[in-house]
């Protein structure tokens, strides 16, 4: 007599496929519309993008890259805890609480517990954060597993995949490297767009540095091209422990200085523009004075800095103009950015910098980019 096949042996304990829907949760999100006539599209009203972390992480695919051991996992886990619990992300940005799925594919449960104990500092752990240590690649069932969790948590705000290399799966035979990278991110983007959540893909950067942080992302341009936003966490000099460079379709390009508190395992967003925390003390003091006194001359700046001799101030101002940290006019006056310079000279005020999106949330203590990108004039270069 043949014994019937009992089927697959059930796993012990909960796993991603069996995380229950929260009590009283609404029905799964209906599939969004994807086609309109032109007049229908212009007449439609769309909700504003949902921000997991206002000004930094919006709905869509967010590629978070950084060198090994820089603290990407600490940052992403800290963000997951903050969003799941509500409160303030990075000790500075108010966030709306909601369920978060964190795929910690390089960690063990013990390590996650140890890290969360540090990050929580005695506070209760949020029930809204689901942690998973194993999941199949996105093309081989990972998509369905994540979608099932999102169906059970329709008010979810964020999904973190740490690391993306564990989930991207194999490339299609014969596909170019660019196409393979673009398709790999595309799997995550379909989830993000369908459910209207922020999906964070933790990734690595190249060993070789670059002036353009986007080119530092490991892989081809297909990764950043398919993602809605790219964030690169880099080690910084000066008072900051890191700088988070951000750019994307719904997020304004910016950079934020961060400080890492090793005892708590937490990244903290520092007040003010990143340049204040990543340049030397003399440059930082000059930059603060010029912001408060646009059009200042070196002798005026030196008078406000009695501990620095006037010749050092003059040379430093000239170098800062060459580095794009200050702008200098023909009369030798210094300004923090081109707009301030143009306004002071009665110019039109038109700048070649893109305007910030009107729906871009403003972060506390970060009124805008600190670096103007204003190149030194030919006269300035000859004088150095």
C-alpha cells in the first residue's frame, strides 16, 4: 500500500509568508490604474507622495549605498525602528508611524537583537517592525513574499532590503550589465509603485572615489537609473562622521551631515548645512560669518575672527571661492551662494540651479544646500 505524500513539512515558527494581518487592518490595496487618455490624465487628482522619512525617503525605490562598515545597516535599522514606532528619525526628522518590513539578510537573530537593544536604549520595541533573516531572490519568489506581507499590512510605510545583492537574483541570459542592473531594481520598483511604499535597497559603492556620488554606486548606471532616489552615505572629515548625499525624482538633491553615536548605535542628523561640519574650523567660521554678512570683505571677516591672522583669512577666502564654497564679486566681496550675490548686486536673481520641488518637505535646521557650486572666475584663479 502506497503511503500518500504528506506534502512539504511546515517550518517551525513564523516566517515571511505567515506573518498575520494586523487586527482590524483594511482590505488590501487595489491595483492602481496605469493608462489614461491625455485629457483624463490632466483632469485626474493624485495624492502627494508618501514620505517614510520626509525630505529623505519617499515612496518608490530608494538605493542606499555606502562603503563596507560605514554604518549602512545601523542607519537602515534605526530608520526602520523610527518609522515603525513614529517619532523622530535620526533624532531630528518627525515621521508618521506605520508598519515596516526589514529584510536583514546578512544578520542573525542574535545580532539583530543586540543592535536593537542598543538603538532602543530601554524603550519598548515597536510591534510594527517585522524582521526577516531569510527570503528568496525577488525573481524567484521574493516578490510574492513581500507582496503578501504588504497585502496583510496595507498601511505599511517602508520595506528595507539589506543587502540588495542577496535579493536581485540571476540575470537573464545574454543581457548586458546595464540591462541586468535595471531589471534587478525593476523588480523592487514594481512592488513600490503598486503598494505606494518606500523600498530601501542597501547596496555598496566602488572602491575608487569620485566627485559625483552617483558614479560611486557599485554596478552600472542602470541601478541609479531605475531607482527613484539614490542615497550615498560617505565618511566625512571634520566634525561629522558621515555625509548622506541624496538625489531623486521626488526628493531635492541635498547633502546632510550625520554623527554616529557608537554607544547607542545611532546616526544623528546634525543641525545646519553639511559644509559646516565637514570643512575645517577656519573655513567653517568664515562660512558662518559670510552667511550672516553677505558681501563681507576679508578685512571684515578677519575683524570678527581675532584668533586668525588677516593673511590666513584672505588666503582661505580665496581658496573657498576656488572650491565653490563661497562666491566672490569683482570688488572682492564674498557671498555664500550665487543668488545672494546676484540679489545684492541688483541682478535678476535668476540662477541656473534647479528649483526645489514645491512638495519637498524642509528638514529641521537644513534650509538648503551649503555648497553653491559657483566656480572661481579666471581672475581669481590667476590670483591664487
